[in-house]
C-alpha cells in the first residue's frame, strides 16, 4: 500500500527514466485547479524527480544527511521543495514549477522548513539561497 502525506506528491517512483535537463526554457505558468476546495498550482512530478536526481539524491541543505534507501530509486530518499513557493505564482509570469526553483532535501529538513521555528527556518533558507 502506498501512502503519501497530505500535501505531498508521490514522486518517488521510476527515477531511471528521468533525464537531467541541460538547459531549462522558461515556461508560461499553467492555470490553477481546485483541490479540496482551494486553488492550487499544478506541479510536474518529472521536474521534482529531475531536481532530486541532479542533486545526486543528497540533501542540498547538508549533503551528509542520510535517510533510508528508497525502494523505487534504490537511492537515498529525498523530497522536492520549491524555493519560491507555488502559492506566489500569481506574482510571476513564468512558471515557478521548474527544476531551477526546486531543491532536493531530506524529509527532516523539509519538515523544518514547513513546521519549524522561524529562526531555524531562516538559517536553512539562507543556506539554500546562497
């Protein structure tokens, strides 16, 4: 049985077919859709996989962070995070769902960014934006 935490997409499957893009074209933003009564911007799971593969399945906050070996990728399990949140898409003409705006981070760091104390979030985000 495959369970995905609420708000997360199961992107942890079939990394073997994912190619790392040499150069990324800017894309027009896509239209929003309604999910559970709220407006959301569509995400392309392939882009998330590309970002994780490009980072060599390492946490971009601290590449010594290890999690567990994913059954699907046979690599260190990582999650994708948009540096500029998709909820800000209204402020941009081009899509924010691009590999250049997605980082590979371990689940612990990902939870810290979303649920941690502000001072801890700030430290981690500063590292990512360096």
